[in-house]
């Protein structure tokens, strides 16, 4: 008999649309040592992390948000840096058969 613990699926909130989703279905943006941002595709990296749905509309909304300080990452991200991160992920998603 399976326990309640084994059926648990962690949820996280998208930084763009603010909707909850399963952690495994979201993209993780990580602020590593020194505050450098990178996409943590394994979802297991160390450091503060924020999550986004792998949808064009969520990525575009994240790039254009007026807010600069993200609580989940404990750092500010200016629009130019967010745009570059989103562009990188959109290119990756376009070539990924999983998200085609």
C-alpha cells in the first residue's frame, strides 16, 4: 500500500503568472554563488530558485514585469538581463522535442 508521502508532488508558483504548478512541470531559474543567474534544467541545483511555466506567454510576461526585486531569488533582475534569459530559454525550447 502506497503511503501519502509517496504520492506527494511538490508545487511551486510561477514568477510571471503567479499560478501554482507542479515543480517538475516548471523551469527553474537559479541565483548561484555571486548572484549569477542560470537556468537549472535539472531542478536540483544549489542556490535560490524561482520558477516559470515553460510557456511563451509566461516567459514574455516575466521579461516585461515592472518589478525588479524577486523575493524567491533574493535579488534584483533588470529588464535587459531578464530579456536575455528569456531569449536563451525560448531558443532552447524551440529546439527541444519535449516542448515542441
